[in-house]
């Protein structure tokens, strides 16, 4: 595959670059496996894959420190893996098994990890945005220097609650990075058909929130932008918006007739802008890794994903009396 040539030299070590490759590949292979398990009937209900968008979350996670928080939408498996949650527990939640993060009762869109400061997984479009500001409010109150990453899509960016949140976050100088993962589509509606402007981050200006556009297919560009945003928040200057331009390769969810875009459009991004191929190219051309090194990483990732799939099949279904636990009654 002819990956695009990077115009910049990587400003990270070879080890870091390899780590980003590894993490992006883990997300991609995990998602491919989830797609297979779905096809086999082992996963039911909604399931939204993150394939194509891997550089966004891997780049931003590289800009975080221990204790920083994250919250996102239903397209959340990549965020969970990138913040260090266990692939076994994530996959088992997808298959609705006891060993899953929500004991098999939440599924793809409803997983959480207090340990990794991951606050979901939200199925209501835009609902995670005020939650993210709330998390940042708590940190500001505690004066603990933590920052919250609040991810949402281009479609969600047209929800009213996003702007109520922008207002409060700016008013109270909350340490929150708003990450618009602009993958150009909201289900079958292109951004062009739903959104009055080409770029969305400008909307922050009305509230005094600075922001910028980021190439979401370049993990290094994402990391650099993330570091800038985090420094802004940690310095007590309030929220920051990153509009990360990315692309989803697969359908919106598992049932998507894909009539709203051409195969050629998808193919072109895959061939010319793939985020994993980009790092692969940087590693090889910079002689930071050999083909054999990358093969070894591929093999390691395959093992992790296969193990997660086995675990998610072997873990039992939740017992019947679990129906009455973890609920408000
Ligand atoms: C309040 C609400 N309205 C509609 C839906 C149905 N819905 C689910 S995802 C989605 C599209 C959102 O697109 P975007 O924010 O761009 O995120 P992406 O799926 O591209 O990651 C819609 C309309 C919903 N879940 N919640
Ligand atoms: Mg979208």
C-alpha cells in the first residue's frame, strides 16, 4: 500500500513511535475481531467500530498524564483500549459475558473503568459532553491539576447541549479538552448536508474558547495538538477545542447499507491516508524498525486479540439473579 509520505520528521523517540504503532494496531485488530464475532452472532445489539480513527485516541492518550479523565460516545472500544483497559474485559462485555467490564449487562456502549478514569460509553448523541464538563468541574474544585478529554462527533456537534456546556465550561474556566472527532458522517448524513460551516471548532469563539483543526490521520500531529490543549487547560486557562479530521472506514454500526458514499471514497482514504500505514512508513524509512520487528508486533497483537476473543466466548453468561443487581430500584 502506498502510504502518504510524511512531510515532518517524527519528534518522538523510536520507542514511542513503535508504541503508537502497536496501540493503533491493537485497536484495528480488536475491532476487526469484534466485527467477526458480530457476524457469528456472538455479539448482539449495537456495535460501532472505530476502524480508521485510531490515530485520534492514540495521539491524545499520548498527551495525557495519570489521573486525567476521558468520556466518549458509543464508538468507544478504541478509547477503552488506548487508556489501558483490558481487551479481555472489553471483548467479554461485547459478547455479554460475566467477565465483561459491566458483567455482561452493558454491552458495547456501556463500559466504565474507575481505575483508568474512563467514564463511558454513552449511547445518547452528545450526552457525554455535559458529563465531561462535570468531571472537569470536580477536578477544578479539588484543584488537582487533572484534565478531562471529552470526545464527540461531527453530528453530536449540532446538539444544543454542547453549546450549553461550552458556555459553562468557558465561564468557569473548566479544564476540559473538547475533542470533535470529525469523521465527516453522522450515520448516513455527511457533514456537508448537516452542518452550516466546513469547520466546527470556530463555534467555540462565541464562548471565548480557543481551538484548532488537527490532522486526525497523523498520530504525531494529534499528539502535538493534544499537548498544547492540555497545557492550556492545566495552566488554568479554561477549555480548548480540537477538531480532529478523521474518517471511519466501516459503516456507522453493523447494519449500514453505505449508500451515502462511494466505495472509491473509502478506498482513497485507506490507500492514501491510513494512520497505521503512515507510522509504519515512518518506522521503516527512518530505520527505527525492520520489517521483522513490525511482524513481531503484528504477531503479539494477534495473540492479544485472539486471547480476548477466546475469553469472551468462554466466560459464562451472567446468572439470572444478576438481573436485580447494579440497578436503581
Ligand atoms: C439524541 C440522539 N439522537 C439520535 C440518535 C441516533 N444516532 C446514533 S449515532 C448518530 C450519529 C452521530 O454522529 P456523530 O456525532 O458524527 O458520531 P459518529 O457516529 O460519526 O462517531 C445518531 C443520529 C441518538 N443515539 N441519540
Ligand atoms: Mg461523525
